[in-house]
C-alpha cells in the first residue's frame, strides 16, 4: 500500500483472512477447495527450493513469506502482497518465513485467460502497447482487490453460494487486476496480435507438445513471428529461451513420473522426449542438484508431493 494508514488497514484485513485459511488447513500441505481452481496452502516451517510450473494465477500470502526465483531474480511476497502470474512459468519457489506458531498461509486464485480476453473485448480495459513485460511479478493488494479476495474466501464458509457467486467474484478479481497498477502483465497475453499474446500461444504449444522435437522455425511460424522475434519476446516474458523452457518442462515431468508413478530414469527420460539417457542425467543433475535416483529417494524420504504445482 502507498501510505501507512492503508497499509495498516490492509494488514488487519489480511490477518482476518489468515484466520480463514488457518481454519480450513489444519495440517501442512496443499488443499483443493470447493471453489474451482482455488487452493489453500499451509507450511509450519521454511522449505527448500522446489522446481514448479506456475499457471496463470494470483498467489496471496496471508501470513509468513514466500520467495520465487525466475531467471536469477528473486521475488519475495509477504502479507498484503501477492504474486501475479500471467503465463505458465517454470520457477523455483520456497517458504521463506514460517514457524509452528505462525505458519505460512497462502492461497492460489486462478486467472482464466478467456475471461481476460472477454473483459478486454467488451471495453473493460485497453490493450497495452510496447514491449512485453515479465509474466510474473509481486504486487500490492489494493483495497478493492483485497475486498474481492476476502469475499471469495468467505464463500468457503457458505458452500451453497459457491456455484452462483464464485464465478462473479473471480471475474471481479480479474477485472481489478486488469485495471490495477500491474495491468500490463495480464493485458499483454490477451491483446490479439501483441508479441506477448503470440508468446502465450507458443507457451501453450510447448506445454502440449514438450515431449516432441522442437524446431524454433516451426514454432515461430505457428505463432506468426520470426525466429529471432520469438526468441527475444519469449525471453522477455519467461526469462527463458523456448528450448530452455521445453527442457524444464521435460525434466519436471520426468521427476513427477519417477516420484509419482514409479518409473525408472530411463523410462521417464524416454517418455518426456529424451533420446540419450546420459544427456538426461546430466541435465537433471544441473536442474535438481542430484542424480535422478538419489533425488527421487530423497523426495520419497521426505514424503514430498509429486505434483509440480505449488502456490
């Protein structure tokens, strides 16, 4: 918030929301709710870094703090702040501040790109001009946005109202983001013809076809860009080249297959598109810090969830 009084009010409101999250999360972990796409998260201790793929969402910390690393840059967010993600984004994340008495409490609110497009199309917001911006950033919770988040969480205590009201509140949250200080981050992915909109299409293609061989020329042609323009704007939005992005998707899916489905390293490598087990092993070690077998053994020993989703 911009001034002390507003920050004080916001802090008090977030403390109230923290009590709601704590009531619905009695133990550490991720919790899916009756509101479609809304997840709650609780951790009573700081955590090690985990490789994840964020989906378009607003991630709000009600208590404690989290940090996300993208392209070597650290994004820290704590109460009255949130992480706004506009495109599918590989990242490293960890809980930075949590204790058993004051656990880290957070929520993930989905952002539907189709709703973003609808709001832009009906004149609710004006598409941006200029170069693409990073598809992830930390924002303050302005009072209107915080109020909408509060009403969405309030629906958890009135489940019979969720079918009628949740879509309306989610749409309002998207509107507040589109008209707030960080609006360019969302607008760019839905402005037809804008470079970031084409990058978002490239990201969707990579998510759907990450196990296939990648030719930059083919992908660039698919989204209507030159290879050089695609590389430039893709890196502006994601901090990665398309090839680096594909590699991270492959490695994280391989990790999920080994930890969650019991595949060995060779099977997982082949499933995600690797032809060389030795190359897979080298790249896995660079990304996760341990060889596949050792890493998976450590994950199972810690009972680490296999999902790549985290708030």
